[in-house]
């Protein structure tokens, strides 16, 4: 976890800081899993048309790879944009 996230929590007791840190870590894990599940569901729905075989055919494999790359690039871009906006936001005292 990014230590700057706990910067405003200096006034809390150590036990509360640890509890907050654990909660933030859980939220980050949950968000990562949610993003992964969304990626799998979306790309599978868009790219897999039939269940003729256990494995993906070449066209499905290419589609899945392209879909995953686009999804991840988009997610990274959105994250960077939020970080830029957050840096420009006025801080509260």
C-alpha cells in the first residue's frame, strides 16, 4: 500500500492505523479481482462464439489477446488520469 495514503492518519492510534491499512489493502484486492473478472467476462462474451473444442481457435485467441490488451491499456489510462486529477485537486487542511 502507498504510504502517502496513510499520511492524514498520523493522529490515529497505531492499532487503528493497522486496521485502516488492512482495510485499504482489502479494497485494493477486491478492486483488482473485480477488474480481472470484468476483463474475462467481457472478452469471453465478445470473442468466444461456440464450444466446438476445449481450446480456443486461432481467431478466438487473437480476439481475446487484443481485447485484454485494450482493456488493460484503457484501465491504466483511466488510472493515470485519476492520479493527474488527484494531484491537481486542492488539499483540505
